[in-house]
């Protein structure tokens, strides 16, 4: 099974050389994320002001704090810098499987020219917008739930059945959302492999093409990484975070990058091609 083979190979690499350039790059990215992450830009100071005996929540007096031009600028700065650094780390890891002599400076590859930098930012923004579009129904579900459970609606009071219905509907759509956005999971690897040959949109379209029929497989991969993600979240609340986080992050990055790399190679092998040239992408993505 590809998933088990990839994980075994990644563990072997990290055990043999645990202190490596990818780990150092991961630590650097983590530090940048902590230093510039705008944790609260729109912080709800008082989202639920009154809870009545009948269980109806009033949200008529919600206030927001922490918004400013500076915070908004920091958020944009954070996104564009992390986009380029994150793609640079993926590129470093991707090439590390072929050449273990990668340089730390490779993480700054997408800062080398304006074209590379804006391509990295656009790739992340492109995928984020597509995910946001698929996630919009969850916002609609939340707004309907909010309306039926607040004093904004004086006529209809939500019952226990309707609330449970919203819960199950949200869970069902969340699973569907996670599965469907895996269509874009190979976009970074495709863009990196075909550096300069494919545009961002072409890379995303080819990712959708390759993952067709394999979304369940990718979903299982993500499920298998959930324990590590939870361990990472727990580590945030202790001093262990300093020591554990870089190893957890780089292992997840290794597994995902190598898995996507193998998927792309298998697709190319099945298609009897070595590379996907730019002039052929329109025929492939149809």
C-alpha cells in the first residue's frame, strides 16, 4: 500500500538523519509563523451576551475589538510571506528525496524573482479561494442555525430535533468538504515539478485531473495523520512544543510531499509520459 510505504520511507530518512536541512527549514518557517501570525484580527469581545431560560441566545449586542489597519496589513504580509516560504519548503523537501545535499537557502527560492514570488502567492490564493467556495455552504448552515436560535427570529424556535439535524448536516458536509478539497492537494507538487512549464491554473487543473477517483485514498491519508496533528496542538500548551513541533511538521510535510510525488509519478507512468509539457496541458485537462 502506497501510504504505508511512504510513511516507512519517511521514518527511515528522519531516523537516519534527524537533524537535516528540511528540519532546519521547518523550524525557521515555524518561527516566522509564530512571530508574524496575526492571531486575533477580528476578535469577538462579546459574541453571546445573554442566555435566557428558554435557551434562546441574543446576539444583538456583539462588539468586535482588535481590528486596525495595522492588523490588516500584518495579515496580508503574513499570508504572502508564508505562501512563498511554505512553497519553498515543499520544493526543498521534494528535491530532498532526489538529492540529499539540498541547501537551506532553497526555502527562499520563490523570493528570487518577482515572477516566482507572485506565482507562489497566487497558487496559495487560488487554492484558498476554491476551498472558500466549497466551504460557503457551511457558512449558510451556520447562519440558518444562528437565525433559528436567536432573538432575531421571534417566530420560529429551534427544537432539539432541528438542532441535532444541523449538527449532523454540518458534520456530513465537513467530511464532504475535506474530501472534495483534496482535489487541489497535488497542485503544489505539480507546480514545483514543472517549474516554469505550467501556470498556477494549469497546475490546479491537472491536480483535479490526477486525483479524480483517488479522493477517498487521500482522505484516508489525512485521517492517518490526525493523531500527529492533535499531538502538535497539545504540544502548543507546553514547553514540549519547542522540541516536538518542528519534528511533527517536517514528518507531515515529508509524508504528504512524497505521497503526492509518487501519485504524480504513477499518473505519468500510466499515461506513458515523463513530463507534462505546457503545450499539452489543455489536452490533458480538457
